[in-house]
């Protein structure tokens, strides 16, 4: 039975970052990492960004295996006994540990039709499958107009594929952006050849006698395609934590030192719900910056050098030649104040609630993330006129 001072459950970016954090403090302690995928840890953002622009697949690999860690890949932990400090995987192997990190991430939300004919885009294997379909086919349906859907639609279109984009909302990124920006993106995508169908959610997927796939929309539309890819969000993988009677509420609940309700069990990354002092509430973040910074902080905490995790993560995206960085709450239900230098091409959108800035969208505006974080931490109150010209902040 393998025994580790540190056992990491999850083989993604968070797990790799935790290994780095442990090694920052403890160069020798035995580390085991159990990952469900057959691959060693890799960077996830290039799967929907750089790899479609010609960057080689080998560029995604992280250097986890160079840090003195035993990797158990293609395995899932199925049972966790925190009293005995034992974890058992789906092959029947049990691992004992002194401190454990749950970095189990999330699983794509699935539609009630289509089965495995739909690529739910999240992993390296999903990228490989979609790339193979794109190499052979021409017509693709992208289901979802949010973060992943907008990136994949752009990636396929930039690779000269015919793309139809179906989603129930009014526009691309409608849950994040002001309505006028979302409507601009509808037109922007259409100008680049994407058939954008707002308010037209997919309702089914049919296969003809010749194997041809047809996506059927709720409005009765029919779209013959060579491949279907969906990006409709993820659900945090909290099953292990729940079965172990750890506190779960929109993710695994952790304190400021990333401990769960069992002091020897930590959680980080997509699955962890953590207190954020700048926003004054518990949040869960599903993006690269949080995976890296929170994973490393959890590793350091496990090794005895933990500090309060007070980082406000950023996220970013590339949409054809446009791009953005953002921090805090981007929720189109909040009060929004747009400060455009060039409408919909360059500017800043502020998200306010109760007179405080809760989120900042930096649209084609770079180098201002730390300034945005400082603004979110300020108590206010702010009025819309107070924010005109506030960012970019001169340094």
C-alpha cells in the first residue's frame, strides 16, 4: 500500500501547481498524484487557443514528473476515508497519506441527447478528437455561446471551417457582457463567417442512414454537420468530498488556508469554494490563474508554510483578433458602466453593486489587471461618472 506525506487527487494544472508549492517548502517529502486522465499534467488554455493557431501539442506539457512525484495516471479515487487517511482508486489500490489535496476539477455539463456524438470540450483527448474531425470535415455546430463556445467557434472559423453557433441567450457572452457588446459580438462573428443563431438552442441530434449528423434546434431548424462540440459549463466534482462528509456548497468549502472541514484535507482549483476578502464572499473560479495560484498556495499550506489565500483571480480569452482580461464578478445582471476608448474595440466595463466595483472587464486593454484588483478592493461608493477614465491607470 503506497504511503505519501502528500497525496494529490487530480492530475490537472492545480495538481501540478500544488506539487510546485510543496517543493517550495519541502524538497524531500514523498508526493503521490492520482489523475483520471492517462496524460501527465498539461496546460489547458492552449486547447481552445494556441493549438488552433499552429502551436505544437508538445508545448502544453508541464514538468510535474521532474519534481520528485509518483504519478498514478488513468486512475480515479473512488473512496476516501479521512479517519483512516486512506484513499482507494478504481483499480483497488489504496493509498495512505498524511495530508491530502482534492484538486478534482469539474465535469462538463451534458445535454440529454447526442451521447458520445457530441464532443464536450475540456481535455486534451477532446482537443485531439475535435482536431481529427476538423481535419476530415468542413461543417461544425458549436452548442453554447459562453466562454468555451465562443473560443471554439472562433478557433474552427480561423481554420476555415463552416461553423453554426447555437445558444439560448440573446448574444455571444450574454451572461458576462453588456447587451450592446454581446450584440456587437453576434455581428462580429458573422462577419468572420460564423452562422450565429441566438435564441436557438439545440434540442436533438439525429443520424441519417448514411451516418450524416443533423442538429435539430428547438425552433425546428436543421443543421447537417460533420461534428458537434458543446461548451455549456461544468459542474464541480464534489462526490468524494460529499461521501467523506466534508462541507460542500457550490464546491468544496475551504477556509482562507484552503483547508476543508477536515484539517488534513485541502481543496483547490475549479472544485474549491473559497473566501475572497476583496469581494467579501465565498467564490469558486474555473480559470487558469486560479488553478495555478491556488494550487501552489495549497501545496505550500500542506507543507506547513500556508498563508491566507486572498488572491482575486483573473481570466482571459481570445476571440479572433479581439481579446480581454477580467477580474471579479462579470455578471450582466449587475449595473454596468462602459468606458470605451473605441466602442467595442478598446475600453473598460465596470460591474457595480451597491456602489462598489465588483468586476472589471478589460477589453483589448492590457496591463491593468492589478489596477482593477485595487479598484475592486476599494470601499467606494462609486458613481458611473467617477469611473470615466479611471483605467488605464497611469504608472
